[in-house]
C-alpha cells in the first residue's frame, strides 16, 4: 500500500527504528493514542506537529497520503499494511543483527 510505504519512509527520516515502538496488538488507526503517530508521539496531533515541524501542516489529503488517517473504507486494509510493514522491518532488523 503506497500510503503506508510513504508514511514509513517519512518516519524513517525523523525517527529511525520507529517500528520497535509500535505495539501491533494495540494498533487502532482511529484512536489518537493507539494509532501509529499516537504510539510514537503520545497523541496523534503531537505526531503531526512533530513531522511537519516547519509549520506547514499537511491538509487532510496529506495525512491520508502517508497512511496516518485512513478512510473508513480503508481502515482494515491500512492497519494490515502497517502491520506488514512493521513486521517486515522487524524481520530485516533481526536478520541484520544475526549477521
């Protein structure tokens, strides 16, 4: 899912290793403290402010383009895509540690 890939790359640029801070069991894309940004920054709005600290906050489409605010129709698909992205990164990280 391109939106989640874009969001993951954005997080990589500002918070390396972010995937280790996410509790997949608690991941709820519509909860301000249990979504991706909520778990990383204590609250969804804090995450938005941190990621766009230049003061140029994204419009709603910008948040959707990064997989942080899925539509109701895309909720399950977006959550699944984030979990897959996180698990892939954790597996790759583990492989690199074993080398």
